[in-house]
């Protein structure tokens, strides 16, 4: 087996990476994404104050994203269960792009990173927004979910815009 495949044994069987030898350090990750609504719907939702009969749209999505980050190990095979010290999700309307911009900043002190937790938080936040807004339009698109940056551990990373 290729040694670059860290989740496969030499026999090719899947397995969780052993991180017991790694240093426990502060790990941070920032992920982002967006939900495109279109100009008319974005304007309508802003006029409504992001309220809906299902409840407060933005607050509900933030709670869902936070809960998902905490359960990433339960959703993604072979992810380590992590105690998150912080998960902050921000949702900002962007009228120039007719979308909601989503950011999730996640921190822990552990021997492994929180990139998957940040990406899961953004994904579930976007899905929850989609679910709550779809009654107004089916023309919604979840776009551009990516890791923006990570700090801590063996290496740091910063996304370079293309």
C-alpha cells in the first residue's frame, strides 16, 4: 500500500490513524461556503428579518452547524472524537453575490486537527439554511465549501484564491 494513504493498513484495510504519538497542541480551522438565493429572494428574506414559521432561520442554522461540528466523528468514518473548545459560526448576507456567506471557526487542544469539524459545520449550516428557505424557492445552491485555513500541528495552511 502507498504510505500516503494514512487510513489504510499495509494490507489495504481501513483504520483510524494512531495519533497517540503526536503532541497535544492548539488546533484551529476556518471553513467557509455559501448558499446562493438570488437577488429577489435574498432581499425578501432580509425584509422578513430571516423569520419563518419554522423558526428563526439564521439562529437555527447556527445551532445545527455547531451540533454537527461536535458530532463529526459520528458522521465521518475514521474521524477521531474531539472535545471542541470553540465553534463559532457566522452567516452574512452578501447582496453583491446574492448569497449567504457562511464561516465556521473551530478550535481544540488535541493531537489531531479540526478541519473536518469546520467543514462539517459549514456543510450542515448550509443544508439547514436550504431546508428552512426552500419553502420560498427551490432555486437555491450550496456552493464553494472549502477549508480557508488551518493552524497548529505539523503544518499551517491558507487557501489561495484562484
